[in-house]
């Protein structure tokens, strides 16, 4: 069954249709919320809140964009609201590292997460939507509510900053002898 049929049925009160919508899109929304909030529990709450909002507003879905894009927009705004309300209790990466010499894969992931964390929020979100979550740039632009050209430039700037940040990190690790 396609999404438009499910939306129509769910808007008419068909609980099974809405359950299918949730099953079909929950994974994508969780990954999106997780990329914004960097916390599994908060991401799950944002996804639940997003589906509640979507259910209340099913009759407003016009089909101009895909259901995935519409739901992602709701989830993105919900996650951003959650991030704004969240206290700034960020644990430094060094404090989260139990072993002073972690496995190289873990070290690389931590370096990438640190580099992503240093990006301006709009560039980090653009990079994650496109390169981590796999949204086409045009769809990512609709999710965030910006023109496609803005999304393209944010992704490009994020890639440039990440490349520079990772080169700087590599130089500090190797002593500049690459």
C-alpha cells in the first residue's frame, strides 16, 4: 500500500494504517532525531512526539512532498525543539573514554564525532542528513525548510571543514609526517 492511501485511511481513523506508517518510517525518523540530539532516549522521545503531531495533523498532509519528507520535517523541528530545551550537560569525549588507547576504529569514530561536533549546527545537520542519513539534497532541503542551493552550500562547507579538521588531526597524530 502506498503512503497516500495509508494517510487517507489513517486520517479516517484506521489505526492499522497509522501503525503501518509508523513501522515504515520510524527507523528513518529515529536516525534523523539521533543525528540532531546525539542521544538515543531523547531521539526516541522526539520520534514518538513527531508521530503524535503527525497523527493530529494527518488531514493537513497535502502530498506536495513525500510522506517521508513531511514526517521528517515534523521530526526535525521536534528534535530541534528538544535540543534547545536540553541543558548543556555534554560529557567531554576524554571523560567518556575508558581506555587511553582505544581500538583504531573507535578512535576514528570518536575523531569523526568530535569533528562533526565542531561544525556550525546548520552545516552539521546538512552533512548528517545527506551523508549519514542518505537524504537526497533536495529532500534534505525540504526537511530543513531551506532552498536546495542553501543545502548544497551547507553540505559543501561542512565537507571542507571536516576535511581540514581531519587533516589537522592527522598531522597532530603523525607529527606532520604524512
